[in-house]
């Protein structure tokens, strides 16, 4: 299992748009996609959410399963790590 060392950084794109980066190509590509479609604070919030998710899951994006996502959501909603 590879664990990501994500660092949330903010800056500007060459065109002057706010930019959010986590240092992982798949996640940065997704954040670029959001940058072109969402408000800057929404992109920043997504960056923080992705950082929390991948810190808790402790997997690289290619290793994440649907069970990981559903387990994370359940834990966030219930506060319990027990997923039925």
C-alpha cells in the first residue's frame, strides 16, 4: 500500500485563476477540472475534503474502492468506524 503525502497549496494558474494543488497528479487534474467550473472557495473546499479523505483512507487514488468511499461516508455521518 502506498500512502500519499498530500500538501494543500494555493496559487494562481498562468491565466490568473486561483489554483489549488495536493501534489498528486490525479487529484490535481480533478482540482483543475473544478477550477474551470466552480468558484474558488468551492475548489478549496474540495481540496481540503480530498486531503482528509486520502489521509484517513491511506491509499493512493488507484487503490481506492467503492467500499472505502462508503465506509468513509458512514464514519463521517455516524462517528463510528464500524461499517456493516
